[in-house]
DNA sequence: CTGTTAGCGCGTTCAC
DNA sequence: GTGAACGCGCTAACAG
């Protein structure tokens, strides 16, 4: 029923091997023969059989991009940039593009491993892991083994916006990590400079690296300003990386410290929720209370007031990860590159009310 | 080097076929044998070879979800929901989940076809096409052929948020389409009821179905109110589905008609850009001018003022598309289901200034 | 319930 | 520059 390479060969009056050579373009073939083969391919509407091709060649054109939440632009931007870079980059075996596939883990370690297995099954050419990792000892160990096995099988492993996996050093082609600590620190320093002292912090889920690093940056700044101690713990609330979480956490912070003058959120989406809660409480931003986010997602500049935040070059990072995944770019020395964030001071932060 | 099914068979002292049966769980196998096989699999860290399996079975566990822009939550939400539904649904051949892959076309017809070819190569189990289609006669024809060929090869084709492909009737398993016309009409009717007469419309890219349908809804309402004619054309500006486009288009509308009292945007993201432009012009929303969007993306309720818009059940639609793709849900009668939108009246629209 | 036998469709040695 | 032969790893009939 379906057209095979042999059919094309027959029509072009050549051997199957020649058709294969034309399609893969890796061996010299006489121009006239190539012409004939290509016409036969076209006439027959022949489509290469991926599985068969992958089986024979022991590798495939699949590149997997794992994201925590595909509905979150933070991941969407990185994934889109990676996909673009991969598509533009090295053409796959069959001359066509590589098939970049985005896999949504929903932040679940099980699903993450699951997808890795599936990609291993498919003999994926590369895997890009984006976003923060879960800090569970068991999971980290399992991941290290899994990644090592993938690397053994020839799959390139690239981390994007995630710290290097400690135990899997050699397995990883490259790790692009964001300077979440530095960004968090500078953001809080900005508020301290404005004169804020009672600053609430809305953190992400407790067990993630991104959450911890941003929080550490915040606390480093607070402690340097002599604001360490119990207060830090009291003015920190954990939640998910979503709008609702920011809303609820803000109310909780206000309950704990009604005289709060600033709120720092784990990311921009959470910050938006925080703003909503403050408005509902009748507080003006930044006159009564300042708000800051993280990431500088596209909507942040349009928030009212425009959000002070830390810009992460998500697009660039994703594109670079894509190039690393295809081998179009050589890994940074040591395999690890840290990407800095840029403090974007906008209208949502100001001096505290006297 | 790599462990194969034969290795597992040897270790478990059974035939390869039996191992295959255990792994696929489609044939009865004695409990004790299964036990032995599973232990051997575990001992050897065996991972099924996807391509080989797909080759032999002439089908794979891959489900492709095509989106126009992965960085846009509109698509991210649908894709995430579809992926979730597919994962939860029918287990793949190897007992594991299906591998749902999201492919980012960037709105380009070429890339769309490209991905379809790649998925066809992989003998994908199903393909979900999300979002509006490009209305180019050539492309539509090519797509119809392509989809028919996919369907022939046993791939299920599901449309989500896209009108049925006219010429490919039988090829499509199911089409879930949004009532963009009705939504657009009701949105504009809402503004008309408030007393608006000079309403600007910021449309999406001209050649897309979504764009056209929303615009038609708007115009239907306008004409029913006796506001048809040249004015409609003059107060319509086309652009991309992004923030910047909304910003620029708004300035252009204001240039064409300084006394504008309302702006309807192609979607929420565009509406946000419109709000920014209006604010920069010193106009208050909704006191001086009303703004409305479409989709009701998560951030819309947090906009200031909260955005009046048409809510589309993106999550539900995506999940349903996923179930249709796995065969977990039977297609609606005729294969086509229209999903309505809900008018969400919020603070960004009000009576026009007298 | 389990083993045996054939391919699935293609890439890749080798020869010519 | 081209063809012939073999095998990639697995599943799907058949037997038994």
C-alpha cells in the first residue's frame, strides 16, 4: 500500500541503495541519476519511513525539549527559540529538518523521567532540559543515571536555565544556567536602596532550584543590610508559579505584617497576582507598596504600573541551547555557562511612604 | 553494546516473542514467566527500541500537536491540555504513555507541511492541529492532500480551534472549532449597547481564518446597528497577534479617527498593547475609551482595568482534542463540533463619554 | 500459554 | 558511480 524506497528505485531504474544515497546526500551520485531519483520520489509521493531509517542508522532526527509548563511563556519562549535554532541548524539525516518535540512534564519528576525514557526509546539525537530542577536526592540520582545512559547512547544532553546535574558531569554536553541568585540579590538591593525595610517575599515551590536560588539572592541582600534573622522566615511565603498563588500569598504576607512596604515575587506571573491582591485591599502601587517580579515576560512592561523585574534573556538562552543540541555551537569551557539577568527598574517600585 | 530484546529473552530463558508479549501486554502470558521477564528487563536496564518497534508494528506512539506560536499561552494552554489528556488516556504500545510532541510552526504554512511530513515519516498515531488556518488556496489544497495521506496511513487527524478543511472531509477524525463569529458579534453588540458608535477594530493577520471570523462577527453587529459601509473598512487595521502590533495599530486608528470611543482587539495580547498605546496618549480606560479583547487568557483578569473579553474554553477544547486523538472519545456527529465563547464583561469597557 | 519463522524498510558495508 | 547482500531490533503470524 505505502510507497517504499524499493518502489522509487524501480521507477527510477536504479538500486535501492542509490535512492538512499540521493536522499541522504552523503555519497556522490551522478547528477543525472539523482535527477531521475528525485523525480520518481516526487511522482510517487514517497515519504521516507522514519522508524526504518532510524533503526538502520541507529539514530533519529528527534530532539526533545522538556518544559515544566507549556502554558507558561517562560518556557514557551525558550522552547520556541530552541526549536527555531534546531530547525535552522544542522539538517537531519534525510536532508529535512530535525523534528523538535516539546514535552510538558508539568513539573512532575515522574513525568520527566518518563519522557526521558520515551526519548531514549526513540534514540533521540538530543535532549534539552529547561527550567529549574526538583531538589530531591532520589530524583537527582535517578536523573543522573538516566542522563548518563542517554549520553552513552549518543544523545546530546543540554540544560537550559537549570543548574548542572552534580553526579552526571560527563553525561551533559552543556549547561546554561541563569544567575538567579545574582538577579534576586540585585532586585532586593534596589528596594533596599529605595529605603524599604519590611519586604515580603513570595517564593515558588520549595523543592526547586530556581526557587531556592532566587530566595537566596534575596536573603543575601537582606542580611547584608542587617535585616537577617527571624524576620526573613516570617516574611517568606511559598506557593506555585502562578497568578493565584501570588494573590493568596500576598494576603498572607499582609496578615503577617500589615506594615509591609514592598513585595518581591518569585516571577512576573506571581507578581501580577500580588498586584491584584494589593489593589483589592485598596493599596496603591507603588505609593503604598512596591512590587517586583522576575523574568520580564512580555506582558510585564504592560502591567499597570509597569513591573520592576529582572530580565532573563530567555530567547537567547533557548536559541543557544538549540545550537548546542545540534552541535552547531561548541560548548562553553567546562560545559557550564552562567547567564546573567538585567535589573529592569519600572514604575511598580518606588520609595516607601514615610 | 546496547541491550536488546534478545538479551532479555536469554536472561529470562524465554523466547524473544514472549518478552515482546510481556512488554506490550497484549497477549496472555503466565504470571510466573512475566515475573521473570520483568526482572530480566530490570536487571539489564533494558529500554525498548522505539524505531524497531514502530517499524515492525507499522505504527508508533507519537502524537503530534501543531501550534502556531508556542510562546503564546493561547496555544500553550490547548497544547498542555491535549498532552495531558493523551498521557492519561490510552497507553501506548509498549505499555508506557504516548509521546506527545508539540511542534511550533510559527504560523508558517511551509513549516506546517514540513512537520506533517516529519510526523508522517514517524508514522505518528495522531496529529492535532490547533489554531487558525492560513487561507491560501494552494496551501489548503496541499494540506488536504497531506492530511488525506496521513489518514490513509492510519494517523488520526484532529482539528482544535480550526475550521474543518473543506476538501479533506473523510481524512479528518474530528474538528473542534471555536465560534469566533458569534463571539466577535456579541462583543461588539455589548459595546453598541453601551452606546458606542465609533468603534475601531484591530484584526490579526489578514489571511487567517480566526482573524476573518472574528472580524466578520464584529461587522455583522456593526451592520445590524446601521453602522456598515466605508467606515468599517476605515476603522479596521490588520496586524500580528502580538502586543506590539496592538500598540501600533491603536495609534493608527487614533490617527484615522481621533474621536474613537472604543477599540476591539483581535485577542487579549493585542488588547494589552492597545491599552498601553492609549495610556501613552493620555487616554483613560474606560472613561475616555473602551477596550475589549478576545480569548480571556489568564492575565486578562489582572490587567488594569480588567479586560472585557470573550472567554474561550481553551483547556477543555485541548483536552477534548487529546481524547479524540487517542480514540478515548468518539467524534461528534458529522465530525464537527462548534465550541462557543462566553462574553466576560469587566472594567475595560463602559459607556462612552458624552 | 509459548517457541519458531518471517519479514517490516532502510543504511551500509563490500564488490564491481 | 552503482548494485548486491546483509542486518538493525522488534512484532506478527503460525504452530505446537
